[in-house]
C-alpha cells in the first residue's frame, strides 16, 4: 500500500464527526422524483407490480425532475453520486460539497462507462473477439477522455465475470468464457481507464466487477445462486479480478450473487481474506445497486440494520443507493454493534481514492467547455470503426460455385431486409447510457454513403413476414442481405433467456428469402451466442456483427465490400441448442466422452459439437499450420509453429495455444487456453509463431486446495480455433518442476 496520503487521511478522520464519516459511505443515484412525489425506485416498483402501466411510468419519468438531495449534501451526508454524466451538474454538486460542507471533502462521481461513453464501441463480448489487448486499452483510454470531460471520476468497469452460459444476458458485458482472455481484457481496460496518472484530468478509476463469479449464476438466470468448488472458483473465476487488481484497479464492486451461500456483499472471506490479505488490495469497495439491502432478501440479514452491519464488517466500504448505511450506521456504531474502526477503515479507503484522483487539490476536473469539445471526435469515430471491424466474426462464407460469396462486388445488386439493418439506436447494445442512438451509423446509412445501389425492406410487418413487400426487391437483386438477432434490451442486465434461438418470425423471413435461390448473407446483431444451426444451413454467408457501436454501418460496409479482411474469433461457444447451456470448450473429458456408442456423455436429440466453437472465425484468406514443436527451457515450454497465408490477400490470424494435462489428481479440461498471438501475414507469407508457457502455469488446486504442478504428460494444441489444432505431446519430468 502506498503511504502517500495516509497522514492526510488520518488527519481528516480525526476531525470528522460520526455523521460525516457515515456520509462518505453513501453513494446516491440521481433519484428521479415523479409527479407522484415518490422516488425513482418506488416508481419502478409501481410499474413492476402493475400499479402503473409502462406508458404511465414513461410519462411520469418525463415529468420527473432530478432530486440530488442537496440538503443532505450540505450536511455532509453524501460522499458520492452514481450516474451523473454532465459537467455542469457534477460541478454544481461538487461546489456544494467543497464550499458548503464543514470539511469540504470532494465528491466522487461514478458512472457505467462499459464500452465507451458517447463514442460507443462494440459491446465487450464483441470487442473481446479481437483478441487484442492493445486495442482494448486504446478504446479504454478513449472512453476515459470522453467520460472525464463529462465529470466522471470512476467507471463501474471492466466487467470480468467469466461466463460459460449463453442464457445469461450479462455475457454481453464481459470477455466471454475463457479465464485467460477475461483477465487480459480487464487488465487492458484498467490501464486504458486509469492511464499513467490517476490524478490527470482525463483519467478515471476502474471499478472491477462483479466480484465474484457472477457469470456462474445457476441456469444462466440473472441474480441466481452461485455454488461451486473452491478449486473451480480459484482456477476458473477469480483470476481475472486478480489480473485487474495487479493492473492497478483502484476499486472493486462485489456482486449481487452469493458464493456457496454467502452473498458477496457480506462475504468477509471474499472481501477481506482474498481481496485484502491475499491480493493486497488497498482500494475501495462499492456495492452493486441496492445490493446491501438485498441481503435481507437473500436471507442472511434479519433487517436493513443487520445488512448494514454485516456489510461494513465484511469489508464493504460504500453503499450504492440502498441507503442502509446512512439509515443505520451511526446508531450501530454508537450502540457498539459495529466497531468504529471498521467505519474508519471504510472512510479511509474512500478518502484515499479521492486523494489519488487529485480531487482535494482539483475538485473541478472538467467544465462545460471541455465537455462540449470532447465528444465524438473524428479520431474517436475511427477508433470505434477499427474496434467494430476487429470485433466482427465471419462464421460462414460459401457459394454454390465453391468460391467465397464475400466480399461483395459493388456491381452486384443487393436487397437488404430486416429492421436491424436500418436501426441506429439498437447498434449501441446494452449499457450505453451515455450514448445517443442517433450517433450511430446504421447499415443502410453506410450503404447509401458508400454509393451502393440497394433496396431496403423491413420484411416483417405486425409480427408477420410481409411477403408482398419482399417479392419485388428480392426478385430484382443478385444478393440478399438479412439483418437478424436481438434488440439491445435482450441482453445485458436482467435479460436472461431460457431459449437463445433466433425469433421464429425472423427465421420465416430468412426461409422466405432463401426460397429465391439466390445468395443470402445473414448479418447478426446480438449480445450473446445464439443457436444458429438453421441460420447456418439457410445462409450462404454469416457475419457476426454483435452490437457494434456508433460505427456499426461503416464497419459492416468495410467488411462486406472487402476494404477490411475480417479477423475476429469467438470468445464464447455457440451451442446447437439452448438445452446444452452451459456449453464451453474447456470442458472435462468424463469417463465416457461423448461418441457414437450409446453409453457415452451426450444428448439423444442434439449433436455433440457446437455450431461454432470457441476461437472460431473465418477470413477472406486462409492459413495453413505446420511443424508444431515443443522444447523446454528455463522452467517453461517453448511452443513454436509455422503459419502460412495461402490465400490471395493479407490478413491477421489469431493463433491459439491450448494445453491438456493428461493425468492429474483431479480431472483437468480437455483444452485450456494458455497463450495466443495475432499475426499479420501478407499473401503467401509464412511466419514462425512462438509461445512460452511456464511450468508454473500448468498447475491446479488439488483436493486439499494446494496449488500443485505435477510431472507427467502434457498435450499442446496449437491452431486456428479450439477444434482445429495441430497437437504434440511432451513429458514434464519430476526434476524439471518448479
Ligand atoms: C447495476 C449493475 C452494475 C452497475 C450498477 C450501477 O445494477 O449490476 O453492473 O454498475 O448497477 O449502475
């Protein structure tokens, strides 16, 4: 822990009253007070339990004014706000805190800057398909430059919840199913958000979330229980949070879920033993929205007061919007039910991040003039376009003639179908709260701008396929493009789906178009893996575009017309059927690995293999791998392979290196990603790609939770995706282990 501010923190603590200490732990959301004079939260409840309709809710929201509780602020009873994305409001409130409270302690402004602030980049699941930490850091830096101009000090990101279940809507917010990728993604974002100097006006603190293992919610149902062995928790789910802490993240958000029965918000083992003692974290913890109060629902606290006491003693510093701290902590401390030193520790964590952000010396880090100049700069748009191109994954590209259908020739007459092709706002995806849909370029706008001759038909009217509208346009075109997938509300928080297939009405549109026996290009806009076997069968080409952000249309045109060669590769498995979830590449072999004979691990009604495996993605060129070699040096395996571009145009290939421990004291995954490299190859060019895999990284936790690296046989798989690899086996001798 850096001792740089400890004296100033202690000096302040000595001056603070109990009320002022508790006030620092309170984070308020801008409570929207509707015409009923009720809080935004109560208005939501009224809508959810049917006391008001959605239309009434929207109308009331329209009449709502934002209640920032200024009187509480003046009394030193607020330490932070969530969700204020404009410099004027932030500065107005900061001025009250700095000039009208007794001690002038500045406010901390948090915001969900998940994938861009105003220049919205592809959703994280999409961007993770670029397999490019340097890109992830650059887009993180861009987000920080825009968000801090709007008064943001801390972002509730990166989200690094490993998720192996596509039913979970929040798989869209992270880097998919793999532990290594999630850690690299999160660490790159932390570097991008925080920059080299956290006190710089364009740096914002990273708040890593959701700690921990939220992505393992049972049955993919949001907020559901998480129950797993300690071995699995440590091997598969905790490492990405640790990687972010090691990258310097200054805040962390415990998750809504329990772990083995103890909600993260009150989980002392997680928040003290792991986070503070094992990992040496000295930043601040902030709850998820209302999460402390919800420990009553979980059934671990009798009432709100007990929830407050449990959370503070467990190591939760700040209460996001539940109000249980401000309601109860003064009394709990006065009555000795909570130790004042626990309160002081939480206050110190919050003061520390405020010092590190430079807020005591520069409480006004931005102003309206800077904000007005900061958004949607051309260089930001071009970065968003680059990120969108690199996030897109070519899943199929055939043609009857055996040639590739894509890229298209501009002389081809195309007909475009589906509302997602012309939608702007849907392109932002989930958690783009600082965005304006109008900022997005739709596919149809980009085609027009490119001078492409095309017709456009939504093709679905009142929930039915509009065959009349289709006939003429499809009949007169050479190639048919159909936009399919999900609306942005169908992924993200509270958006679990038990059935992850494409809506039947969209399938009927696809089938209607396929009946014209012309090449059909399916463009997918979605926030999670979907079950696409029927789409794959009907389509000539399939391009996964995800929710690609403000430059959606331009990035699509760049790929469709060959200006860019797609290089993205999936970071989450696309199952054949929803019933296979959770389905992931790093699975165990079992004693009867799925195969032809009946008594093996498989389903009667579904193929063994996914439609698209982890790491899969095509290119407009092709690559051949040869000469996989494994050597040993300096406590590590040196893995090398030759990769040749055997096609007619340059491209970037993501070379993946997996390993399998053939015999261990606990079963090990059939493959585990240990390294990857993205290499650019000109047509005809060949390169040797090398990886170093330290013996130490081949370990696992044994039955007694001891981390062991054992001798024995390891098989390395190196290739273009988790199913298509060269392999070579090697023996690690007992004498060679660590
Ligand atoms: C939400 C989300 C969390 C977000 C927080 C603040 O409920 O779970 O990811 O950062 O509230 O908006």
